[in-house]
C-alpha cells in the first residue's frame, strides 16, 4: 500500500482531491464570514468549486513532485543536472525529465483522451441515428457534444506535443529539450486540466459547444461550464509552455552544421506550430477567464445589459481558435512531408517551399479569425477583408499539396502501413482543404455557417491534418521507441477499415449540412428526411471506432510481442535511424554533424549526418 | 577603462534613462490634460517602452554571441534568456487582449479615476525600475551589498505600488461609483474593465515581488556572482516587464479619452 | 512526356465526372429567394473549382502509385529530383490569382445579396429560448409564424432577449445571428411560394434543436388576407383566454412550454396541465389549480417541478390580470 502511494501520479491525484477540498473550504469559510450562502445545488457554491479546482491543480503539481527541483532552486539549493529514471514502466508515471519519456507520456494521454472523446461521440451519434430523443435528454446531448469537441482538442494538443517532444530533439541531434523541467511541467499540468475538463460532466454539464459563447455560457444554471473553462485555461498553459520550450530547443540546440535549410521539415513545422501556441493561446485563456469572472463577480464584459459586448468574446476567442487549427495540422503536415521521401525514395520536392509554406500558413493564420463571424453581426465592413485574407491561406497550403504530388511523381512507392496513412492523410486533408474556400467567401458562408457541412469540413481537416499523420507517425516511429515493429496486417486492416468509413462519414455530413441540417442539434425535423443518412453516418462512426480499437490492440500487443526491429527499419537518412533502437536514455552517444541535405534519396554516396567519432556526448 | 569606471558609467546611464522616462511621463500627463492628442500619447508610450526594453531590459543581449560549449553557464544563460523573452512575448498577448477589450468596450471614454493617485503610483513603479536597474548593475559588477540594498528598495516601492492600486485606488474608484457590478445592472462596463486590467497587472506585480524576494534571499546567501547571476537577470527583466505593461496601461486607463 | 499527356487527360476526365456527379446529387435545397440566386451561382463555380483541384491532386498521385510503383525485388532508390523553382512559382502565383478571382466573386455576390429595396416591408423579429416571435408593426400583429409576400423585399429587424440565436431558412440560403443588445438586419426577397421553416443555427441551450418556426411565403393577396385575419383575431380577442393567448405569443412562453401534445425539453408542458397532478422535485404532488399556476408564473422557484430547473425561466413583468388571462388560456389547452 505504501508503495502504491509512493507512485508520483497516485500521490498527485491524492493531493488533487485534498487541494480541491481545501480550496473549496477556504472560499466557503470566507463566504461564512461575509454572510453569503454556503452551499449550492452541487454541494459547494460556484466560487468554491472554481477556486477549489484551481488549488487542486497547483497541489497536484506540488504533490506529484514535478516542481520539486524548482522549489530547491528557489531555496538556493543546487540541483543535479543529471537525472536518472527508474527502470521499467513506472518512469511513465513520474516526473521524468527525458524528452522521450515525456513524449510517450503525452502520446499515451492523447490516445486515452481520444478514446474518451470518441466514446462521447459514439453515444450522441447513436442518439442522432433515429428521429426523436431515445436515451439522452437534450441537455445530456449538449454536454456530450461540447465535451467531445474540447476533449478531442486537448487530445490533439497533447498528441502533437507528444510527437514534437519525442522527435524534435532526436531529429536535430539535441540531448534533450532546452528546459527539461519545464517540459515535464508542461506535460503534468495537462493531467489536472483533463480531470477538470471531465469534472464538468458530473457538475451539471456544458451546453455551449466547445466555443463557449456568452451570454449562453454566462447563464448561471450550469456549474459545469465553469469547470470546462478552468480545464481549458489550465490546458492552455501546457500548450504555451510546451511551445516556448520547443522554439528555444530548435533555435539553440541544433547539431553542428544544421543550418536553417538543412533542418528536417518536421522541425520547421514544429516551429510554425509553436509560434502560434506560444502567443495566440493566451487569448483563449483570457477570453475564457473573462467569462469566468463575469460569472463569479458579475463583471459585465460580455453582458449587453451591463454595457458589455458579446461579439468581443468571439473576436478574442477566434483570435486563438482559428490559428489553433493550424497548431493541430501543421505538425501532421510536417509528418507527411517527412515520411513521403522515405517511402518514395526521392528527395522532398521543393524542400524550401514546403518549409516556408508552414511559416506562411502560421503567419497568415493570425489574420483570418473573423471568417468565423461572417454572420455574427460584427461590423459589416470587416467581412470582405477577412474573406481575402482567409482565401490567401489556400496559397501556401496549395504549395504543400503540389510539392507532395511532385515528390510522389515517379517515386517508387511501397505501401506499408505508415505510407498508407500518409497517402490517406493527403487525400482526406485535400477534401478538408477544398471544402474550406466556400466557407471563406462570405456569401456562400451565409448558407454554410453552423451547418453539418462545417462539421464535415473540419473533421476532414482534423483527420487529414492530424489523425492520419499521427497514426502514420506512430506506426513509423514505434520501432524507434520500442525496438519492435507493429503488426503490418492489423495496420493494413486499420487503414482499410477507417478510411472508407471516414469518407462516408464526412461526405454524408457535408451533404445533409447543405440540405439544411444544422450543427449541434440533439434532434432533427422529421420533415427533412435525414433519418436514413444519420443511420449510415452512425454505422460509419462505429466502423471508425472499431478500426481504432484494432489499432489499440495492435499497439499493446506489439509492445510485448512485436517483431524485433532494432535497425534502420525504413532505410531512412534521418539521424535517429542511424543508431540502434530503442533509443538509449540520453540519445546519441556520439554527437553528429550535418554534412548534406536531409532528403537526398537517390543521390549515390550522399549522407545527411556523420557521427563525430572522436567526440563523446556529455550527459 | 577600469572596473569601477565601467560600473559608475553603467549607473550613470541608468540615471540618464530614468530622467528621460520621468520627463516623458510628465510630458504625457501634460499632453493629456492640455489637448487630447492620442497619437502623441501613443508615440510617447512607445518611446518609453523602447527605452525600457533597450536600456533596462537589455533586449540586445538576445543577439549576443555565447562563448563556450553547450554545457557552459554562458550558453545556458543565453538559452534561458531567449526562453524568458518568449514567455514575455506570450504574456504580452494577454495584456494586448486586455487593451483590445478596453478600447472595444469603452471606446474613447475613460473611467472617473483619481489623477493624482494615478500619477503617484506610476511614479513609484518607475522609480522602482530605476532601483532595479541599479541593483542588477551592482550584481553584474560583483557588488552584492549594492544589489541587496537596491533590490530591497525596489521591493518596498513595488509593495507600495501594489498597496496603492489594490487598497487605495480600488477603494477610491469604488467610491466614485466604479463598481465591478456585483449583480448591479445599471452600471456601464467601466468598472469591469478597470478592475480587470489593474487586477491582472497587480497579479503580475505580486508575482514579481515574490520573484524579487526569492532572488534577494538567494543573493544574501551568496548564490550569485558577477559571472553567474542569471536569477538576478531574470528577476530584473521580469520586473521591468511589469513596468513596461504599466507604460501602456496608465495612459489607456487614466489619460486617453473623455470622461464618461 | 507521355505520362504527362495521359495524366492531363485523366485529370480533365475525372474533373468533369466529379463535377457532373456532384451536380446530379442535388446538393442544395430548393432556391426560394432572390438572394439565393447569387449564392448558388458562386457555389456552382466553387464546385467546378473543387472538382478540378481534387482531380489535379488525386489523379497524378494515383497514377504514380500504380505506374511507378515499386516492383518486386527492386531495392533501388528513385530518380533524384530535388524540385523545380519555375513550377513552385507557378503553383504559388496561379492559385493566388484564382483565390483573388474567387474573393472578387464573393464580394460581388455579397453586394447582390445586400442590395437594398427602399420599399422593403419591415418586420420585427424577437428571438428567445426557444421561440421566434414576429411583429408586424404597421398592423399591430404579433405572431409565432412568419408570413411573407412573394417577390417583395422584406427586412427583418432582429433582436434577441437572452442569448445569441441565428436566423436561418435553408431555402433562402442566408443566415444572420440575432444578438442580445443590438439589432441585426436580415434582408430577403422570397421568390417562391411555399412553406419553409426558420431554424435557429446558433446553439442557444437545451431546446436549441426544436427552435424552429413556420415561414409562409404566399401571393400578395393571400398575404393581405392573412394580415386582415390576424388583425380581426387580435381585435376580437376580448375574452380573458384570448388576451392570454396574445400574451403567451408576445412573451414567447411557447419556446419552452409546449402548448400541443408534444412536450418540450426545458419546461413543463401546458397541454392538459390545468387540474392535473404535478409531481414536485421534493417528491410531493400538487394539483395544478389557479393558486399553483399563479404562484409558479410569478415565482417559478417556489415549487420546483420534478425534472426541470426553474432558474432557467426568465423574469417576466406581468400584472395580476395578465397572469389570470394566461391561466385562462392554459385552461383551454386540452
């Protein structure tokens, strides 16, 4: 029992509960002194729950031990630069500083949340299959639908953080991230964030969708809304600090000879992504914080009755939340660019253009947010300039597509599982990309906005830009992390089950959306005749879930029983494949020097990296 | 140039910059009360910000060549410095968002506030930045006593600022009818905007004070030297950043716009 | 070169097939307003562009995948082609021109939609959870149905009471949010007689899915007839229940309280309510008599009905007589 409680994660969770109660008790005590109501419908009052959740987050981190080194530094004590992890799987539950361990922690958490969010989707998808309400109330539907959105977003943020954490230091030849302790902190703060987010369900639910627009989100009958905001706010810090760490790592820690245009394309994509998450995330944090304060203190930021402006929230919110979709997809597009040359055995077509297009998308992405607000009643003169800026995003995105086609053209492709997911990702993302411009031109958007067309469109971009490349990356780098391969047959089955089902799902969504199906509705008008479509969509959704289940079984099985693969499985030029798998604890024993272009496949005798024989890495 | 001359030159520069900043603040106030020229106020704020960022926060050091290999203190300080500046960039977006909110909700009006008090707290924060600069300069030249003395003064001034805003200014504002509207529907958004902006800034001042206290305590124990004092540098940059934010918040809340 | 010619032909063929396929599926609902014409015109061009670009990317990929695929036993690398700057510039500049053209077309069709007819009929729209209410100020009519004359521009001046809603009639194509604290405008010229529905397109709470209202587009004569009927009904409604019904429409009570046999999710139904036994949250039951209904209208939290949250009911300012009239109306709902 004592050993059980010495596991950092368990200790953190215990402290979480203690912190929650302590925080709530403090506020309740203050309320007692002020003569206010002590208890609400959900036990504590709303301020008590919010403050409790906040204290719980901090006490989770303190109890877990991820901040111990900082406490020492603050007291003026020396901390060791050297950090050894315990053997075995226990290190994944503790405050490890190794970027590879943290990367895997992120990835596993992302997969867990993917399952949670997916189950939510299956539940309300089943409800939608038939007209009328069968087993959910409309309130429960709204809660599941809202949390599906936000849980998936957090899952994606953790997923990309997992990929970037694991891969970027390996790809650029660093021993670790620039700030290993901050790195561990960024991961572990996401754990209480996820708990807070899910706590909103038993505490009354969320009825606003993931966007949380006031005044609806400010109406006081839903306490869950507050936990939702708090959870997202905390998760935002994970994203901000992770992005900061990554930029510093890429800028400061590259191997000798790795000039900007010899960086792996994934490093470029990570930089572009991190620039957005570093800066724009603050705005969603701020906008949610303002709604929280509006609820707690009656401050009327977005309350028209108090001189506030509900549309202001939408501006602040979308200033993050549109660039955020580029946060989700840019790393995935980087993975596609990274893997294509390996499997086509050809250089990446137009390397510099692809690298620059990532930055282009990220920067233009800051100027397009109001295209989510064409119908919102904002100043009308803003609509046309935002239409132009939004359509402009198509240009760097197009450069990526054409360059990928250029890479595939005349390439000797072989379709093992990672490549299948890359190709699937390209086609799915293409559909997402092509269904975008109609939403960007104001007049057609007036019809398309807030319909199922939009739902289909963004699921295409999220799957093409993140889910497919994410799976590709997991299949591709699994041998690097474990020294074993994932089962190829199950991998192929996963792909061939998921892809067609997904096409049916999103194309079906787009079709009924155009015909008048609104998004976020718990039930639909029988007069529209959508029942058959919804039954098909539901079946497709279950097939996708089945394919992911196959993937998870494959993953667990292969960790123990996969075919042993310690060498350069994919015959890649990238440095991490030049050393045996699994990667040793402190990365490269010998530092390497970049001596060539990263993707010069097909050029006889060329090399990307060369290990410096005389030198020995210090760690 | 000898070591002492170098040090007194650095102190001298700190004084000159402080005088510039003080004059600009006075000019700002004068411009605001005599003619409503927002563009001039914006330019003055930008000039002040540039002075603080260059001479007090030493932003140019981001560009410095780092000697030594990846494991040297100098290299690591360079990495840390870059990280800290990125953090400040990120944080600046919060304050930028608050400014957007202020101009969206209040447009060209401003809340009823006590001008004298506003000028006093602004001056206090500015003077604290001056002493912070002296403290850091002292430490950079190995003068631990000088650092402790100047940082203690900074801490006290920062504390006065915090008291001045949260305990005096908030109370006076509430008496002027500027309430955050606890359930009161008749008031405009002035109160909400004012308390949110000053509150968020005060929270940063508060964390800055904790930071200063930790660094002061570690310096007392002798953890820092002329060569190794990243902690001091970080606390200094953070403290100046808090001042930098106020350079924009002060005109936004006190000077720009007509009284509502 | 041979490969490029084949791919070129395949791209064009696929693009045409895709376009014809999409076009024949019937992607959009019936076109029922003048504004829809310019939207559908732009939409059609977008489908053309989508079909072409989809083929332009997918066909070469598929072709390469089949024709240049790795043959059995081949372990060599492919040809070393690093890139082509001319091509890259071309596929940066050409799409740039295309998007600028589309943006121009978008602005043009937006201009068409916003074209103002000075003689437009003004109708006031009130949106609240979960009810649309329409007021014809010139005629003093308030209704939960929107009746519109065909081929005549109307401008809806819309205001929300509680949260953000969005006015959308799919057949009219356009959509406009209705925001508390401001008036938004919705300009439309219906050009096809028929029955449609306005559907709230912005999530507005638990009953969002059922926030729909009937939209009737009719010939001028029928429209006038309806207006006259409504005026007559309003004038004739001197009975308490008639007054009550008007109050219910005006205050949008029907958004949450069902007045038909189908219940709504967020509040107790009024259908057959009077005289029935109501189960309360604390487990007791109470008979829905005049006293109970009066109390519940004035202070919804006094007795909490099981399964509903009374705090969601907005405060209404009603005189004693008005409350009595509403109850008189409720009595008629059986």
